[in-house]
């Protein structure tokens, strides 16, 4: 009987002249001269039982806060390749793999392929139901991670947190306690998440917004929605502010009451006597947060007003330290988008859908028509991205019309200067149409 090597899904039979393979109920034969072998010593992150004959290279922390570690071991890797055959074997004792390759090369007569000079040593680990995401961070990296956790814990410690679902303008402010906008909100229970059923990591932590979970990894942000994961990018942007809220449900324990109003209020701020069941409503000072990463965005309302600014400051400080100390190519948060003024009358007119030679009256009418269609109030009840798009469109229309009007005024001034002092521009009646030429 020849020497055999039992694998998980087959068996290798080493005959004197050929290598026989038994796999999936079939036999295959390979000449030893066609067999290529390679030996490598690899680093393996052993999350299971540590073999007694393995050499420990280093230790990796299992979690940001705990003191337990995971060993990084030296293993031997044997790679066998031929036509229709690819086998990779790992040995806990490095010398066993090296001796096996050396003796097999004496049979095959083929030298071991040389590795490239710039080949990096990969860190291996076992792959099961959970995707392994392990990072070998230095102490400063774990401190930055802890700073991010402490920043998100500020939101978690608020007595009440709401997620903005929708917003629309209040047409009848007298019947809505004097509020200028009506907010549709949903109360959520934010919480820090340290584990996930889909992946295993020693540094990743997440923050649940009552449904979606935002995981902050050292190399990017990942959003989990249901069973789906989505990479959002690296830049996490935060805007913090405060708002006055007419609270008709209940008063959170950490909320600040800054005044009171009536459920039905008149113009002077007093109660509207036309309504019998008219009661007072407290006005709370709440904190507002807008968190963005890529195309994803969420708006939150915090019962403790100062928590929003504290979270924004702590998060920006932690991410600033991360970008400076790791020296990565992380791009800074882009400045707020502003309307770029058109560089010429041609681009300004094209913004309004006009051609060169259009009259100022035509430009004014086109501006009014497009402004009525693109006004942000038209989409106030829709999602935030539609309001942002309408605001940007409105800024572009305003910039284009201002350039047209400013160019017309400058042309009239230049013509007045040509006439000289004491002269005026006389426009016969009916007033001719002023044409805008480029």
C-alpha cells in the first residue's frame, strides 16, 4: 500500500510513479514532474484551541476594554498545485511542512518557486459562520476607539431620543400652539452594540438607532439594515443645534422648560377664547443632531439640549485624532455646498432656460416661474434629501438672476457715464424691451 494523506474532502495516494487523488467518488492521476510545491511560514490568529507544538509570535487584544488576548501563531503552509489540483495544508509545527516539501521536491525534481520581494505577510484566521474582522491596533488606536464609544454614549444617556420621520410647514399656527412647523417623530431606544451575529471583531462597535445599526470600523463605517450591510465610507459628519419644541406628550426628566404657551393661541400670545378646552403646553429646549455618512443621513432630537453639542465636539475630537495619528488619506468633511455663481450671461440665462438675446422681462418671468416650482416649501413634507435638492436649486436660480440684474445695472451705468454729467437716459413710451446680449 502506498503512503496516503487523508484530507477533509478526499485522499492523496503517493505511488512510486504517480500521485493518485480520490475525490467525489472518482480517481485522478498526476505525474510528479507536473506537481508544483511551495512552503511558507505564515501568521495565524488562532481563535480556537492553541496547539501545544505551535510557536507564539505575538498577542492580539480580544476587545477594546477587556484584558484577554488572542495568540498569533507561526504555522507552516504547504501548497500543492497541478492541472486540476489545488491543495493547501497547514501544520501547527512549522518544521513538519518544511520537511514535507523538501522530501517531495526530491521526488518531483522541481525547485520551490521563489516569492516576490514585495510580498506582504498576510495574517490568516479561521472562517466559519462569522466573518472575521480583526485589527492589530496600537494603544493609541484603542484609546481613539474608546473615545468614539464615549461620544455615542452621550446620546444613549439621554432620557428621550426621537428620530425625525417627516416635517411640514404649519399653515394655521394659531391651532398648533404657535408652532411654525409640524414634526412627525418616532421615539427610539439608542444603544451601543458590541457584537453581531454576522461578523466577529476585536475592535468594531456599533450604535443602534432603534432599527439601523451603524458600525464604526478603523477603516470605514458600515450600516446594517435588517440582514443587509452597506459600506458608507470613512467621513462621518455631524451638525448640532437646539430647537424649541411644544411638547404635548410628556416632559422628559432631563429636558429644560423655557416657557409655556396655549394649545390654541391668539396673535398676542394669550389663549384663544373661542375654544373651551384650551390648556397650556410647556415649551422645551431640545437638542438636534444630523449625522451623515455618504448618502445616508439621520436626524435626531435629544431631550437634553446640551447633549447634541457635546456629542458633536467629542466625535469630531476623536475622529480628528484618528486622522492625525494614523496618517491615513482620510478626506476632511467637505464644506457646505453653496451655489456657484454663473461665470457669464450665457450660463446665467441657461440656468433660467433662456437663450442669448432674451429680454429682462422674459428673464424675470422665467425666474418667477422656476422659483415657484423649485421652492423648498413645495417639498417640506418630503424626505430631507428632497428639501436639500430644492434648496440647492433655489440658490442656483437666485445666483443666476442676481447676475442678470447686476449685469443690466452695470450696462446702464456705463451708458450713463458715456453721456456725461447732467445728461439722463430718456426712454420713449411705450418702454422698449431691454435685450440681454452676450
